[in-house]
C-alpha cells in the first residue's frame, strides 16, 4: 500500500498533525509513506496582513501557483490536510485539487482551525468527487482541543484509518 500525506501549512500546526500521521503510519504498518508539503510560489507573509491577503485569495477563489512538487499518482491512500482560511480550504490545497482528481483512491481529509471550520467539509467533498469513494473529514479545532493534544488525536485517527483499511 502506498500512502501520500499531502498538506499545506502556513504557521506549522497542520504540518505537526501531518507529521504525527505519517510517523504513526510508518510505526504501525509496512506501507510506503510519503509526505508532501505544498508551498506556493508566492507565500502569504506572517504578519497581520496574512488575514487580508489570505482572506482575499479565498474570496477570489485563487488557485496559487505551487512550487514544483512530485505527487505519487500511484498512491492508494491519500491523506490531505489544510488549515482553515476564511471558513474555507486553503488556496494551495485548492490548487492541488485542481491538478489531481484522486480517482479511485481512498481519501481522508483533515483540517486545523480556531473554531470556525465553515464550509471546509463541503468543499473537500466537492473537490474530491472524482475519487469515487466516500471521503472522511476530520477536524482539529483549537477551540475544542489544545494544539498539544492534536498529535495524540492524530495518531488515534491514523490507527482507526489503518484498522478500517485492513479489516
Ligand atoms: C488567512 C487566515 C485565515 C484564517 N481563517 C480562519 C477561519 O475562518 N476559521 C478558523 O477557525 N480559523 C482560521 N484561521 C486560523 C487557522 O486555520 C489555524 O490557526 C490553523 O490551525 C493554522 O494552521 P497552520 O499553522 O498549519 O497554518 C485563519 C488563519 C489565517 C492565516
């Protein structure tokens, strides 16, 4: 089984969750696991302006150009992670989903946020229509769980994914 953990992370939280998922997969299976961090060519800055520029990209439904990356189209399982931006999936993930329809793959999605996931689940389902499979969406919400607890929760979720795939 080949797995690709694909994510975008602006300030590192989604990255931490992605790494916990990839590490847990490697620890409990012999599957081939790749991590793929998407990076836009023009990254939004870290100051307060990120809300303005990030929000603007979302409202304009931008699909920013991504730095070159290699996605293994042969992956059987794709785990896709995004931070929530303006109640939506982040623009780099929108770019990725435009480029990859994920047909025939098992797809699990997650987001990290601060209390307002908005339309993320709906957008993930719409963006991944091509997979032909039911898409599961998991939230890591800082209003419900501390960031410190995200990693343990990510490992539990990963275990449940593996159990379901192997049963
Ligand atoms: C531009 C921008 C917009 C955001 N919009 C939302 C939002 O609508 N709802 C929410 O719950 N959190 C929002 N957040 C907070 C992030 O989703 C949250 O901090 C996330 O965990 C950050 O993940 P990262 O560190 O991987 O970038 C926003 C953050 C940024 C930078």
